[in-house]
């Protein structure tokens, strides 16, 4: 199982839970974008797609902010390689001009198990909007209180709860990837 780390707009700085996980999780691969400041949906989706398709094992996604929205835009042939996704603090591209290329947000069930984690105090996406994404995507929804954008500025460095959620998805995906044993 390969954890794929997908940062959001402006990337995740050192100390951010995504940066820590990318360094600590065995085999983790961090998606790189050509332009973190002026994101293009087609370029971001292409970069994420290349990263996923380059893996020789099933993948589990750990996306943050705009990375969540870019993940929802992945074409079906790429999404078929994803065995689970932790989608943290999804962005609302309709509220921020520089992210407008990612609107409209896809409102369809994602073809893999996923968890959306959002905060009631996220300045970049109202929790109601994140909840609407979760319902549309068929997600388990985890609502944090007073957690801001669930980033370094909001005090989320190592973030053990998030890591436990990711590991739970990885374990679930690992179970799905194992062939069933025949019983006699």
C-alpha cells in the first residue's frame, strides 16, 4: 500500500502534518506541482494522475485543502487505483478567485472508501459545505471543533488523530487487496 500525500494551494510547509507524514510513512510519495501559487485544475489533476499511475501497488490518498478538490476531479481510470482517501479541510474554490479553476466541485460518489475531516472554524470552507461534499462523495464525515484549516497555523503538526484515520483506511484497503481464503 502506497500513501500518496497531496498538498493543497501553496503546498504544505515543513512541520505540517503532511510534510511529517511524507517523511515518516514507509514508501510515502508526495505529489509535486509545477505551480503551487496559481493552480490550474488540468495541471494539478495531471500531476496527481501521473503520481498515482506510477505506483505498482494500490494507493491511499492523504489530501489537504485544494488537494481534496483536485482528487475529486480525477478521471475514473485513475480513481480506480485508489483504495482509500483521507480528505482533510477541503477547499471551497467558489469562494476564492485564485482557486476558481477547480469549480464546480464534483458532486458524485467517489469509487473508494473515504473520510472527510472538516472544522467548524475553517476560514477557507464552511463546515456545511464540507458536509455537503462528504454526503455527495459518500464519505464518512469527521467534524472537528475549533480546528481552523487543520494546518500548521491552526496547531496541526504531527496530528495523531489524522494519522490514525489514515492508518485505518490503509488497513481497510489492505484487507480489500488480500485474496479471500477458500474454506473447505
